[in-house]
C-alpha cells in the first residue's frame, strides 16, 4: 500500500466526479433557455443513478474475473470482496475501493456524454431507463474488453490510457445512434434558429472539464509519480493547442468565437485521453491541433450537409476526437514514456492496425447496441416528448421548473 498513490487516486476520483456537473453546465449553456434545467438534470441524475448501479453490479461486470474476454463475472457483485486492501489484479498500491471509485467516475461521465445528442426532446423517464440499460449492456462490456484483465482488446494489445475508445468513441457513436432513433428537434429541418442560451455556462463548464481532466488522465497512471506528471503535461498541452487551433479556424472563416474556443479545448482533451500516458509532451501539440481541425470540419459538414440532428455534436467532438486520439496513440506512443506501449515512430507500425481494430469494434458494438436499446425503449414506453411538451420546453414539461423566473 502506498499512501501517496492512494491520496492521488482519491483526489483524481473527486476531480473526475466534478467533470459530470461541469458537463451539465457545458451542455446546459448550449441549449435554448427553455431547456437549460432539463439538460443539466440529465447529467446530475446520471451521476446519482450510475453511482448506485456501479456499486451493485457495474464494477464487477466491467472488472470482475474474465469470462471469454467479453465480460466480467459477478464475483464482486455489491462490492463483495472489494475492500480496503489492494486488488491483486488492478492498481496494486492502493485500496481496491479507491480503484473502484475512480472507475465509477469514468462510467458516470461516459453515460452523461451522449445526452448531448438527445437534449430538448427526450422524455426524462426514458432517459433514466436508457442510461441504466446502456451502462449494463454497452459500457460494461467495452470497459472489460479494453481495461479488464483478460479482455479481448487488452489481450490484442490495444492502448487506451484513459478512455479514448471506452469513453469517447463509445459515447460519440452512441450519440449518433440515438439521434437517428429520436429524429430531429421541431424546427430543425426548417432551419429554425437554435442558438445557445447561455455561453458563459459553456465556458464555465469547459474550464471545469479542463480542470477535472487532470484527474481523468493523470489519475489513470494509478500512481503519484513520473507517469502521472507526463499525462498531466500532455493533457494541458493538447487542450491549449486545440483551443488555439479552433479559435484560428473560426477567425479564418468568420470570427474567433468564445463558444468555439471552449469547444476546441474539450476536443483537445478528448484526443489526448488515450495517449496521455504513452506519448512525449511535444506530441500533444499535433494531436490537439489535428483533433481540432477534424472535429471542426465534421461539425460544419453536419450543420450544412447532413440531416441528422445530433444536437450538441457529441459525435464530432468525442467520436471523431476520440478516434483520432486512439490512432495518434498508435503513431506517437513510445517506451521512453511508458514501457507498456510503442507506436509507429517507436518502430512498431503494427500498433496503428491494432488501434484501428479497437476503434472499429467499439463503434460497431456501441452503435448497434445503442440503436437496439433505444428502439426497445421507444416501443415499450415511448422515448420522445409530445409536440406541445417540446414547444413549451422540457424544463416546464418534464420538471415543472424554469431556469430564469419572471419575464
């Protein structure tokens, strides 16, 4: 047991937990004022729901003893056998409970991420049911594939330091599937203006996400040492580079928007996530810059050409950014940073193919699984509010409150 490692992992868990309320503000500021509270409530409710489900069975399904490389067994159900002593398999210098809590915060924010695709039109009851099903049948298997002892993608050699595939590609492609099942918001096809209701909320959310991401990435070292320091520096560098790149792209095309700079920072954080503990600090610069360019133009393509109302561009930011980050890990990973991974520039060109296989497997399973779950929820209880409820706004129709009182 190492007290320094334990302290750092507990602090990192708190930082990652903060990211979900931060996401609530980030998303909440992007929607129209009549839907601010409902959007914030999605993340807050998921924080509560997934916290409980993770203790009951989510952790053991993700990290329990391997069953065919696909899923964890139920030997740790209800945290049976998960105590104050270190695990013999994961994070062996900290209490098993600390590692469990750290992973809980990852599961929470991953479920919350795809809510950006369904804002302003999903029934709150349907959201809760879908969140529970998705954690169980989509997130837990993929987490086991990549991070679980014996998971088939881990055995293949896929590198994912803090969640490029497990978190971002997974949530990004799921968002696309959900948008297809729900259909567009009223007025989307008619190009009705749907401008953000509170851009300062977006900046506050982005800043808190940036802050919390140090726990997300540097905490994934699972030790308080050099590897955590490397992940910390690469995280900040990629976020800063991507924010600057997005600002310049906006300036070239129109004006350097505040919303764009905040979005760019988050995209840079997404892209460096799988690579943070495998690449040199300088590599975070091309990783962040390219992520920003890719996500920026995918977002433009969606708004100008594509007819899918994936409301807050979860796929463009997390799906595209996460996929690029996973590929970039296969390019820039070096044993000089982490003996566990090497990439193209370190003489291991085959790692790129392994990374692409992990991306493809995650996208295929997540998209199909999410689409099926959404269809089941739609058929059994209904997934979308009615026209009147959507017009009034989900704050009033789903929660009986409004964010901004008076007129």
